[in-house]
C-alpha cells in the first residue's frame, strides 16, 4: 500500500496520468489532484480583504501543524488581518479530527 501511494505521488507530480484516470487505491480522478496542485489558496486568502477564520483539529492527521505554520507565515503581515483583532484566529480544537461530523468535546 505504501509503495503504491509513493508511486501515485510520483506519477501525479510528473503529471504522467491521464486527467480522467482514477488514482489506484484512492478512487478519485487524477484531475482532482491536478486541480488542487494548480491552486494557491494562501495567495487567494491574501487578496480577499475580509476576515478569515481558520480552524485546525489538533488530532487532524491530514492537515498537520506544518500546514498551519505555512498559513500563519503566508498570512502574517497582510493588511487588515490581525491576530489581536481576532480577524484571523487560528484555533486548535483538541478532540477534532480532519472530518468530525459527530464532534463531542
């Protein structure tokens, strides 16, 4: 399984898979990953010019602390966004996972 995931990642980075092919072991079309790779969500957030709330589940294994650090760095110093004013609070919720529809603290 790990070897297949590593091979998938290699092929996706090289854009060596047809867009409509389903990625082996993931059940998702390749075009989904190509679309994600083409986005720069931090640049988009920088241009919004309005408050943003970012929530991070402390038990989230898909969006790890390094990912949140990238957002903090990318949005620090953006005019109109301030941690002090709570316009951009980044909160870790202890019991929350990446997808947690039945969240009970």
